[in-house]
C-alpha cells in the first residue's frame, strides 16, 4: 500500500514528532498501568505463598538464616564473578533509568543470568544439606537444620528467580520493544 499523495503528486510530510509523542504517551500509560498491576500481582503471589505456608505450620518454620545467607551471598558472588561489579552497577542503572534497546536487552540478559545463578546456588545448598544430613543420621538434633538447608535453599533460589528476576527481565523486554518501536517511528520513511 503506497502512502497517500496530495493533488500535485507530492507526498505529505509525516509529523514524526507527533507520532513519537504518541508513542511516549502510550509507553507512560502502559508503564503506569502495568506497574500497578505487577505490584498487585506480586503482593497476591506473596499472600498466596504465606497462606500456603501458614495453613500447615508456622511461618517461622520456612525461615532458615543459613539458607538465606547461602543463597543470597552465593548468588551475589556468582553474579559478580560473571558480570563484574561494574556490569551489575550498569545493569541496575539501566533497570532504574532505562536506555536504548541494546542496553535494555543487555540488562535483560544479565538479569536472566542472575536469576539462573540464584536457582543454581539454591540447588548447591540442597546438596550441602543432604550431605550434612547423611553425616549426622544418628543425631536427630543435627538432622533437622541440615534438612532445612536442603529444602529451603532451592525454595529461596526459585522464589528470587520467579518473584524478582523474572518480572524485572520481562519488564526490560517490554521496555526494549517500546524503545525499538519509538526509534522506528522516529526514523524518516524512505519512499
């Protein structure tokens, strides 16, 4: 389909500034609506988890300081070893302030990698807990803390990946698509 021509055969000038302003307005509206929706969904997810935990036991039974430290510190150290402190700082800056589509996609890759690393550290914690349990099978007081490490480390790793890194990465994908769409609308058409 060819663009409309004026009576003299000259193509009318496209108002790219108005088009870009329209895309920016759409993006702001989409972000404000989805941020609210994402916060509500995240809160409902947490309520669901807490309700499931509380239905059968005390909430404190699902907190183990050793597991939190193992997953938190281990995942962070693996993230630093993979991306460096500067890479993580740039990623956080892009998450907070945005950037061009390439920066957003790069930040998405780092965020996805961090989520995967926290899950892997959780499973390493599970292996450590199982080994500790096997070493102390005769001592009931030492089996319970080892079992907590074995079961809670993967839970914490997966919760971080699903509830933090996954939504942040999805948001970066959406922002990159909007930035590309905005950039494409700013480019003059060749015709």
